[in-house]
C-alpha cells in the first residue's frame, strides 16, 4: 500500500518552542498580556527561505511554567500574547505557504485547570471528581490537598486526565474543534502519546477527520512498535526516536550499520502494517542539540543529508539550522530552549553557512518527490560508507554518505546514464550499469539523473571540524525556578532559583581547546586553570579560564578529580556552557 499524496507526507517541519525562543519568563504571573508571539513573525520568512513547508509550534496555551501544565486550553499564554496574536501568526504562515500544527497537551493538565480546582474546592461533591485518574480522598500529596491522584512522570504538578471519562473526551475533542475554528490550524502534535488511551486517540482521530481535510495527528512516542499508534484508526505519524539515536551515534561510532539496520527495522514495521511516514529529527526541545552531540562537527553535513533523504518527514528544531550548541544541564532544559535573535544569527557568517546547507537540502527535497514517496533500497554499506536509492515512477535518486576523514570511492550498481551530484556539482556517467563515484571526507552527495530539473545553485562548500558557532550570554533580568521544578504560582514550594533563559547567538569560531593538564599528584596537587577566581563577579562576567577553575574547585569538593574529569573541563571552552555547568552544582 502506497503512502497517500498529502501535504504532511511531503512536508519539511520547523519546530519552535515559543516560550524559549521569545525569552518569556519561566513562571507565569497571570498578569498583563505580553505580545511576544508577534516577535516571531519575521521567523516565518526565514522558515520558508530555508525550505521548510510547515511549522510545529508549542506549547502555546495558558500554563503555569514550561507550558505543559495547562491552565486554559482556549486562551493563549499571557506571556506570549492573546488569541488574536496566534490567529495572525497562523494567517501569516498560511500566506507564505506554510502549514501550522500546535502542541496538544491532552494527557494531563496543570493544577490551575478548572476541573482540578473544582476538585480541590468541592472534594467528593465535585462534578469533576472523575476527570482525573486515581483520585483518592483518603490520600494526600506534597501540596497538602487532602487527596492524591495519578500524574505524569512522577510530577504532581501534571495531573493525569481520565481519558476514559466521556466528559473529558468530549471536552478535548471540542478543544480541537475550537482550535481549528479560532486559529485555522492544520494539525496537532500529541504530547506523551505513548501513554494516551487508545480509545481516546481514536476519538481524536475521528475529530481530526471531521474538522478539516488532511488534518494531521502526530504523536510523541519514544519506544515500541510504531504501528500500534500509526494506522488508519489512530495517528498519522509519531516521533522517530529510533532514527534520532542512530543518526548521531552512527556517526560518532563510525557505524553506519546502526543507521541502516534502524531503517530496515522501521521498514519492516511498515511491511507488517499500515504505511508509515515517521517524524524524523536530529534534536528537539527535550534532547541535546545535534551539533553538541556530534564528536566530529564535520558530520553535521552527512547527518542532515540522511535526515532529508531517508524515509520519513524531516524536522528542524529552531536554531539548529545555524549550528548552535545546546547541552542538557542538571535540573534544567534552559540551554535546549534559548531565546535567539534571528537578525544576529543571519548576520553571523559562520551561522549563515550552516543555514545555507540546510536551505539547499530543503530545496532538493521539495523538488524530488522520490525523497518523500519513493521506495527505499540499500545499495552499499560499510562502517564508514553508506548508499541507498529512493525510486519513484522509474526515477532513482542515489544518496551516498561518508563518515571517514578521507575521501571514499563508491560503486553503485544498476545505474544507467549520466548523474549529477546536487551538492558538489559532480557529473558521472554510468559504465556497464555501474556508477563509480568519489565522496569527499565527512560528506555526502545526492545523485540524480541528468533529466531531473532543479534550480541552479552554486556547489556547496564543505564543512570543516573547526567550525563551531557558540552562544553568548546576555544581561540577566529576573531569577526563576528551573524547568524541571516549575510549580503553580499560588502554591509554589521553596526551590532553588536559577537564571532565566539567556538570549543566545552564535559567535565566530573559537580557537582550539587547551590540552588537558597532568593529573594531580605530589608535584602538582592542584593544577590551576587560572591564578584566582574573582569573588565579586557573576558567572556570566567570568572568563572561560575562571569558569573552568570554578568547576574544578566544585568537583574537588565532591571527591578526587580524575585526569578524564580534568580533560572534560579543559575541553569545554564555550562560555555559555560553562556558566550552566557551574550553576548545576
């Protein structure tokens, strides 16, 4: 069974976490509306320019902190704006040819949601007492409510909805209808879909089929057989965490077998069920940036070639097209969800060079239907070289990637005629049914037959491992709790305070990191990164060397500092990362 020809099966998504990108406060004061969503309007043109055709943005609705503890499903978060601002954002996106899907957080609500507040007020007499799972009026919790309830992830600030309650199901389906009528959205990404009730998801699918032609439902699923969720009765797609892991570790370990075998396993799922177009990504708001995860930064190119050419729907996480860093820190996702200045990113030559690569790949995918709908066939596979074909209606696209530090020769069989490389401009003629090509070190190429017409463009410049844009800190304004510890304003327990997300932009490449110093011994008991650490400066005001020394001193208090630990500190020469590291102790 072939995939249906729909906008979402051939889409290229751009993922925005709006509370982070706009620099909104981490705690919602429920005060005056701040129209931060309007600052994202210039991003729409950029998203279109780099070849994306759809935007996934969220969470957007009134919540307590990070957005996933919803207070009101029908009111845009006052830190971002009002409903009119969201209508304008979707309308402008549509004018520029971009579809828009929102985050649907339907597994749980925040404690300020009307149904939960009604239970707190009326207890056993509440009309909403069956809206949540396992409500026990003989229990209690850390908020001293006098009752307990099921939650998500062990966090009582995320109260789990009883999706088998018809009132809950009908309410959420009405929310979907409201979002389409009010904002004209094109689909929904279901948060925590791997723990949603399947009958509930079927009700959502029936609503999706009702509200708009080709309305798309995509679910967040981490592990398992994706066919359980992707079929004609439930969801159209799910997040492809299998491939996400394979893309970075397959390059870091020089092991293309991992990527190829992952693709084969996913294809086998399709063979045993409905055809699937999974939501592919290299990073998102919950995982580290791909540029941070790659040991060899030159692998940015082959990694994204695979993202754009393997079966599935590719998605970019905001800012990653500029090659920015983002390391997951203890108790905080702030560095994964930064405030960014589009203008500064575009004016930075290093960052812009990454975006030009992504733009080229977007243009290639949009003009080659085989990359969306074509059959997949593995052609060549070693630890360091990988080639496959995508074939549709008799037209074949060959994709080759090389993770080695040297150029590599490929022989592709069953090829006929002349082929052109769309990235480097190489032309090769098949001989006796074989295509003999050379792929540069840590690179890749997409070959099409000579009759394939694409817009003319200069050959892509290679990326070198030395290129590393970095984020830089901006002035602090207020202190708010970490993302993992957000609580309702009215009943917030005492928690350790952290700085708000810092607006970050790439800077020119930094010089090579200093070599690790010898491990401490009798002759060198406390190797120093700097002579002294100033006590009158904030972490943001300190130099890289001073921050390294701070971290070293903090580690010493926890036990012996090994040579490996010392090297980890010495190798980290990125100021913003060191600031976050120092704060994590």
